[in-house]
C-alpha cells in the first residue's frame, strides 16, 4: 500500500484490495471514500455516444478535479459552471474546455472575470436585469451565446427546481426578443428538476419551449434541456436513459428553430453518481437505529434532509445469513438533525464494529461534505470493481459482475 496526493490535496490511498469487503478487513477507524474512475468514464462515453447533441457536465454535482479530468478524457468537452470558483477550477484544469456559465443570477464581477480572463462566452439568464448586467460586464460583447431560462414544471422529478429560477410565460416574449438582439447565438434552456423519473418531463418542457419560440417569433440557435437525468436508487428505478434521449430528440426535431441549431444537455448526477461510495463503521446499535461515523454533515446530506435512500451492503465475511430488516442511521455529530430515516435494509444481526458500504454517493454527497463538529475523513481508495448499481452496464455484463440488483 502506498499513498499519493491528488489535485484536491487530499491523501488518497492506493491498494491492491479490489472490493469494499477487502478494505473493511483493515478495520478503518474513519469513513473511507471509494472512487471508481472507470464508472464515470463509462457514463461519459454513454452520453457522448448516445445523447443526440452535446453534453455539458454540471460541475456542481461533484467538483473533484480527478473526476473532471476523467470526464474530459472520456469525451466531455463542455462544462456547466455555476460560480466563479467553478469557472476558475475548470479553466485551470482544462484550458481547452468550453465554459458555460449557466447560473441565471451572477455577480457582475464574476461575469467580467469569466468573459475577459477565462474565455467564457455562454451565459444563462432569466430576466431583463440579468441581460443588462451581462452586457454591461462584457462591455457589450458581440460574441455571446445567451441562453434564456424558462420556468417549467418539476412534477415528474424527485427534487423540484421549479421555484427559484426561470422566466414565467408572461415574461419570455420580451426577454427572448431583447436577448436575440444582443446575442451572437440565442439559446433557450430549462431544468425539469433533479432525478426526473419519466421522459415525459422533457417532452412537456419542450412544448413550453415551442410556445415561447412561436410567441416571440425569434430564431433560436441552441436548445438546452438542462439536467435531471436520473440514476438508480432503492425505490427510484428509472426507465433506460435511451428512452429519455429518444423523447428529447423527437421533440427537438419538431421545434421551429434554426436549421443549424444545436441540442445541449447538462447531466450532473447521471455522470457522477456511480463514481463514488462510502464505507462507514457502526459505532452503536439501538434497536433499529445504527449510529455510524458519517452523516448529514458529511456525504449523507441528501439522505438526511430530503429522505434520499441510497443502496447499502453489509461488509461481513462470511456473509450474514440473517434476514434483512429496516434500519435508520444516526451520524456522528451531536445534532439531532444528523439522522437518516431510510429505511436502509441490512441483516437483522448487524452490530457495532461492523462495516457498511453506502453506494451511489458520487453526485452531491462528496460535494456537500463539511467538517462540522470535527468529524470528517480524507481517505480515498481507487477501486477497480463495479458500483453497487449501474445504469450503464449491459445486462449480460451485470450477470458476470458484482452489481447488486435492487
């Protein structure tokens, strides 16, 4: 076993262990993050090869420099950045990448730096005030791609993004007309919400796009369907992603847009969810409650605050023969809110001192960690095995792999 340092400055342990159970045998005291670069590379290739347009990685989902490099090496050349820090990060790591500043409300200083220092030419907006801000900050540049964000429904998604951003129907006509006058290329974008469970979410949103184009009578060069592409979690098993792509392609082909218009998407979760999982130790059992050494202020924010269920597996050898039962988790901090209701299905004889792998934490989990109350761990192990769940492994490969079917 030896250590190297990645570009985040975190200690990363490389070892010959090939499964989570092998790592549990070393009895780590702190949580251990497992990363699977091959899983992220596979997801990126899937989008590059099968999505009928251009895929922009939504950096906010997981800003790990190592992950961003993996995605670039796998064909992702455009990046959805939502802050000046993300602009700087991607510009530093990938000088040849195309940066798209897709946050609809930006500081003028951030716009100015993104444009003049980092070569960003694509900006999102949802108001006339933001349009004026962009034009002023870029000194009325003539090479801008301006993407007007429309408000669309999040009814088909597990996490709504319909309230904060997006121009309402009565606001879009004037905004599109004004943006068309200022833009070298005019785009329309939207976000159906995180973890969209049916392709109809995109079909319905694209009907809203059609109405906006007809009402404003403008030529549109970019249609950006945003993010929301799902991953698989317990109780949230989506249709194949190809069905989403087919639905989007059909709707896009029927829109009254420029003959040379481009189709974009901004996958975040779908590209990185399978990249990472976490090994935790059970510190105490109290009935059907397990006290573990990571939680709401670590990688399990979504499990605590929006009730997200992640796949889990017990890392005991030999395997337990006890029937599964439903557990909830408490994290290590002193805060009562550090609670993950689950249910998480684990063997009924699970005890303190044993280890659990929590899967599908590559999206948002690692990105939202804190060191509140002094808890946290930097130990990361690069794995060669498969993630606990995958949307990208073909059925015949799943039979031969260790992928758990939920």
